[in-house]
């Protein structure tokens, strides 16, 4: 089973920004564009996980596409998902740099000390989010390896019905986690749009 609780919790923790949004958007501060950039980086990290899961779940095997489907499953079985998702890990360092250079001063100028301290703590957590991202990536990769292996076993004995049933069962298994991931991404995207508008970035 995939364990995405840490990355979902991290994304939900960003609702702290939503709590002070009104104070921040009133400032028409150029740093709002940088906050929008941070939110974009976080969405990319979370989206990378879901894209790999969907790569497997969207597979539907039949006599015409079995070779292409088998090729994709062989990649998943070998752990290629980890390589693709690994590109998202560097975003944590970028977020930390943006916070130190642009956001920390803005938050401490505009917000109450307690609110600013909460955001300091949040961004300190994001600075070390690589470990959370790595754990989520490893969980997704392990699950996809297992699923791909068992689906391939069915394909290799010409049991396409059984292979497709396994994919359908997997969709139900991860549905709730994917819904939570999508809701977290949607919330981040909504905040990002607001801060883009405030910064008047085109």
C-alpha cells in the first residue's frame, strides 16, 4: 500500500498561508510573485507522485497494445518511476532560497510576531522536505514495482483479463490517497493564483 500521509500533511500545512492571506494580499508586495513561485514548486513535487501512479492506472491491455503495455510495465518493475520523480526533489532547495531572500522579511514586516513565527517554522519544515518527498517517492516506487511485477506475471501467461483486473483493483486501493493529493494541489494552485494576481505578474 502506498503511504502518502507525510506529503499530504505537508501540503495541508501550507493552509497556514491561507490563514494570513488577507494581510499579505493587501500589501501589493513584489515578493508575492516569489510566494506564488514557491507554491508552484510544491505543486510540481506533489504532481510528480500522482503522474507516476496514473501512468500505471491508465494502462488498459489488449491484443493490439500488449507489447507497448508490457514495455511500460517493465520500466515500472525496474523502478524507473524513481528516476522521473527524482527531478522534483531539487525544488526544496529552491524554496528555501526564495524564503530566505524574499519572503522572510515580508512576513515579519506584515504579520504579527506569532504568525510570522508560524511561517518561519513552516518554511523550515519545507527546507527539509526532501526527506518527506524521498519517503513518498520510495513508497510510490515500491508499490508500482509490486503492481507491475504481478501485472506482468499475468500478461506473460496471456491472462490480459487478470492483468486488467489487477489495474482496476489498484485504482480502488489508492483512490482515497489520490483524492487527498489532488485536493492539496488544488488548494495550493488556488493560493498561487491569488498571489500572482497581487504581484501583477503576467
